C-alpha cells in the first residue's frame, strides 16, 4: 500500500458524495479549501438519486409524533402498510426504536420542531446560493409542496402538524377541492376533498443531476475526486488519515458525509451515534414532462408521493427498518400501482420502467448530525438527514464551511451535535 500525501494546510477530505457531501464540497471549495471528495461510487448515485425531489421549506414535523408512535403496533403487524419493521431486524433496531419512541413525546416533538425550524426555513435560500455558484439554478423550481386528503378523517389527523407549522410561522394554506384542481387538473377529482399547500417549497426533478452540478461546481474551484472505498478514518500526527481500499491519504480535516453508512466512521473516531436506515422505495413509470403533474403530490393517507421526475412519474413510498444489507422487497410499492392509476388516470397504461430502493440515514430524533466531533476539532460530521436530506443538504454544507472557517454560528447548532446521543 502506498501513501498519498496531501500537504496543503487547508486540505480537507469530504467522505461521501451524496447530495450532502456534494453540497459540502462546493461550500468548502468556494471558500478556497483544498477539497478531496472520496466516494466508492458515482456522485449522487446513492440514496440521493431516487428521492421525491422535495425541498420542503417549513418541514418542522419530525417523523416520530404521538400519532406515529401509537401506530407502531399496526406497522409491525400490517403486511401491506408502507412502514415495516422486518422481524429479523427487530433486535438490532431496538435501541434506535426506544429512542424513536421517546422522541415522539409531545414535549420532545415541540423542541425537535423548534430545532428543525432554522434549518428548514433556510433550506431554499441555501440551495439558491449553492446553485448560483454551480450554474444549477434551473434544477430548482419553486412550485410548492402539495398534500391531498381523500377524507375528512385523514385531513383532521393533520391538526397536530398544522399547529406546529402555525407556531413556527410556516407559510401554508388549506385548499378546498377546487383549489387543488386548479393546481393539478389531471388528478382524479374523486381522489381528494382537501389539500395542504406550502408554496415556498422547491422541487428538483433530477436530484442526482443537482448533486453532480454541486460537485462539478466544486471541481471548477479546484476540488479533486477519488473513487475509492473508505475503510478507516483516524486522527494521527496532527492530522487525519483516510485509509481506502487503495491507499492511505492524509488531510488536515475530514467531513464524514456517508449518509446511512456513517456510524462505523463515527465509531472509529470515538463518537457514539444512534443512526439506522429507514429504507424507502420508488417505482418509475414512463411519461416524462410535466403534462400530468406540475409538482410532487403527497397522499398521506396512503403514505406515498407522486413526483414528475425528469425520466417519468415516480411513485415514492416506504419506510422499512431492515438494515443496510437486506435485499429490497418491492411487494408493497408494487401494490400501490392500482391506487396510482386511479388518482392519476393518465398513468393507466404505463408499465414500470424502474424499481429502486434507497437508504435514508435516520437518527431517532429526526435531527441531522451537523458539527465538529467533541473529540477532535479536525473532524466534522454531516449525516443523518433522514427524510430531509435533499432539503437540508445546502444549509448543511454552508454550516460546515462556517465551522471549518471558525465563523460564529448563525443560530444555535447544539441540537445537531453528535454527543446528544
Ligand atoms: C424514497 C425516498 C424519498 C425521499 N424523498 C425526499 C424528499 O422529497 N426531500 C428530501 O429532502 N429528502 C428526501 N429523501 C431523503 C434523502 O434522499 C436523503 O436524506 C439523502 O439523499 C441523504 O443524502 P446523503 O448524501 O446523506 O447520503 P447518500 O446519498 O446515501 O450518500 C452517501 C454516499 O456515501 C458513500 N459511501 C458510503 N460508504 C462509503 C465508503 N465506505 N467509502 C466511500 N464512500 C462511501 C455512498 O457511496 C454514497 O454516495 C428521500 C429518501 C428516500 C429513500
């Protein structure tokens, strides 16, 4: 094994090139750091390639809420539900689940929502800045985030979420059926009676393209890319060594941005974290363009989102606790097809072009890990963004660049520290 020396005193490795790593690399390269991006695969091709594309401003509601916690027994036993806890994984998931349940207590939800607020309310601004630096503004369209409800019972379950949004001044409106139809005329009018609309939210119909644009923006500012599998990150000799399957590289600092695979690196660096993966799925139908839908549309009563992605309408769903290695199980998402055909009749004759599964990097409290390791000032963490990794990637990159540069925090960052676990 040879050793590649990187002597620049401001050298920094960004390990992981999903949307979070790519945004962080761009934010750092824009400030003149000598950035090396290391990923075992193609930039943005992991979890960041298959999401629903929402940059959801005002997403202050964490995944664990009192309602969700009450539904956990149903999730375990409902074979057709969107949320699944695989029996073989129950024991491994238990410590995370215990914390998840604790995070769902009303008082805790209130404090988590308060901690999410400064992140989600700066999400679009941060994306616009990074997209401006990387000729990527066309990737982001401010078309809003729409959820529709087929029944009054379904809508009334949103009272808690609406209360949280109101408390934090989130811009949203409640739509009647006619207003939903004005926004999305091709939806079957029998599919909804009400909607909730967050007009400030953005949509990226090609999330992998956005990650690659951010990454290319970093390359234009001198960043380098290394396609290697990272095996170990260590602090030594006043610097950081990153051992890959090819070599050992040395840097002044490192950012761990390996999404759902970040726990092993935190452990190597002496930090404990509660991180698991909520696996999610999509089916891509053909039908490109926006003639059927103009924006993502969520159907919370069926736990799915329809999104008009660049290569076709996607139905996005699933929240499966089964770990990093278990094979995908497409049965539940396939079972949604009749529902998709009924709510969006234009999809009726389409065949499935692609089945996909991705690994959300999820903390039990729905807050990302953004910050410096308490053990070493050269180690920075940027992972654990769960359901909001696209939304929060740009603000995460900017916050990390601010910390590396020693600037004052723009708001209280203690809720995102790794030593909260
Ligand atoms: C179905 C679904 C729908 C979603 N919808 C939305 C949405 O609408 N809006 C939203 O904001 N979020 C959404 N998300 C969440 C979002 O996609 C994720 O939070 C986000 O992609 C995580 O990005 P990341 O960069 O942290 O991780 P990843 O994209 O997983 O990137 C991690 C990178 O680390 C690399 N890596 C891992 N281990 C190693 C190693 N040992 N050596 C080298 N490289 C390594 C991987 O190759 C990968 O490229 C959705 C997720 C899913 C699954």
